[in-house]
C-alpha cells in the first residue's frame, strides 16, 4: 500500500472511531434520560439494570477515547515521517499534468 493510501485509510479509521464515540455518547445520554424518567416511574427492573448498563456504556466511551487518542498520535507521527502534505501536493501536480 502506498503512503498516501495508507494515510487515507488512517484518516478514515479516525473518523469512524470519532463517529463510534459520538454514537456511544448518544447511547449514554439516552440511558440517563431513561434513568431520570424512571425516578418517577420506579420500575424495579430498570432501577436494577440501568446503572450497570450506564457504567458499561461509560467504560466503552473511555475505551474508544483511549484508542482514538493513541491512533491519532500514530497517524500524526506517520504523517510527519512520510511528508504526507508534500506527497499530496505532488499528487495534485501530477494529476494536473
């Protein structure tokens, strides 16, 4: 795989990880709303299960963020080491010719 294609794939994965994190945060927010609504309803099953589910979802957000941060560091290092901006400019020049 050439350097630009590899970097493009890394960018795609970064965006997908960010999207995954945002989706998981949305799940957390929905759970919080259900927990608040259940304070009025007092459904025992929800009261028993939701806190554990909420914690699992929160742990997932933390894990995704950790992976994303590590991956962004790797991507940034790859970008610097391989002069990706220069390669993109050269590819653009070549495509105009």
